[in-house]
């Protein structure tokens, strides 16, 4: 079976993403890659890739003219990339939060949205709309460890809620009428007096 021939690109150009742009997140770096690819001609989009925090454009020698046109286009697209809104999966990776935490903190106002974005899923007619976030806000939350603070607040609120529920349950139990046991004859007398063996004591005739 003949071996497959691998074409090694001979034209290569690389760009390093700044910490301000990537936040050190591989997910954010992938998002930037997709954003830059979307601004390039479809035929050469996959010639641009990312590894770590480095974008690399690699093309064969016979596409030199296209390569020379694409390099400036990529450089231009990267200008101001630090201001690119942060999407949900990126903010989750950057701040180390779960999807449920993002939804909860967004709903209660602790996590502030910078607006919404609507995209069409690849190969589908359906569109999805999601919140995006200001990179400056994300940087601030990251610097002051806001996620850890919010988790502590949530744990305290949960403990208070449990304590309140337990107290309400106790009040409910206390408000219910107690059932009285029905006893008759000597058994009732023993119960009322609190004496044990009263019946035997009476049979011995000691009370006559």
C-alpha cells in the first residue's frame, strides 16, 4: 500500500497573543482563532491555526501570493483583539466557574452582561442567543478573586436557608395537637399516680 505524501508548508508566519487578549486561556485563544478565521477567505481559513497562545499561518510555497496577502489581514484583525467580547465558554474557563454558577450569578446580577450575541449553528438553520461579557469586567473579577467570594456567599446563604427551614419545621411540629392515650381502670390510676405495682399492693389487702 503506497504511503501518503504529506505536504509540509514552507511559508510560515506566527503571532503571539498577549495576556490581555487571551487571559492565559486556551479556550479564549481558540475563540480568537475562530474570530480571525471568520474574517479570512473560506479557502484559506484552515491555514491559520493556534497552539498554546501562538497563532500560526502556514501555507505551501506555491501559494506565496495568497500568503503575502493574508499575513497583513491577520495582523490587522488582531489590532484591538483585547476588546473582543468574552463568550460564555471562555468566561467559564478564565474564571473557573461552572455553567450553573454562570447562570445563577448572571440572574442575581453579580455577573454583569455586556449584551447578547446571536449566531447560527454550523450546518443548521437554528440560531442561538447568548450573553457576552466585557473583557475589562472579566479582568477585574479575575484579579480580585470574585468567584471565590461568590461561592462563600452562596454557601452562607444556603446554610441560612437550611437553618430557617429546620426552624419552621420545628414550629410546625410544636403547633400540632398531641395525641392522648386512653387508659381505663387501675391502669389509669397507676398512670395518674405514677406508682408502680399499685395493683399488687391492693390485692394484698393492705389498703383495707
